[in-house]
C-alpha cells in the first residue's frame, strides 16, 4: 500500500510541476508578445520620425523640409552641392551649404562624382 501512495504522490507532483511549467510558459509567451508589440509600435511612432527642418534651393525651386538623413541622400545624389543655398530655423538668411557646419561636414564626407 505504501508503494501505491508513493506512486500517486509522484504522479500528483509531476502534474503540479507540469501545470506550473505550462503556466510559466504561457506567461513568458504573453510577455514576449507584449514586448514585441511595444517595440514595433515604438519604431513606427511619430516620436521616432526624424525631424524635417532643413530647406534647400534645388533646380531653382525651394525644396523641403528635409530631415538630416534626407539631406544626405540629396547630397549623394548630387542635388545639394557646397554652393546650394540652404536654410534652417534659427538662420537669419539663406546660406551656402558649405557655410552651414552640420551640412558642410556631410558634403565633405561625400566623394566627388566619378571622372
């Protein structure tokens, strides 16, 4: 009779352990899903969108506003050169890109067009 009780206790203990494990797995899955959802939401949040505040005169027309990343793309495409007029908030007047420190750094990092 003692052996039978030990087997029953062992089975009950195994079932409790399995139920606990399944419960923890469920909670872990919910936590991971929540973390993933929050990460995706934050990546697409307007708060994470780069600010667009830079303007340029491209092909004789005012263009913008551009984010700094978009300005780099325009520089790489050859649409913004050192002599392109640009403006950003806080500037009293339009200046050449080469005279705006943060823009000039990007222009100097971009190699010239192929010969």
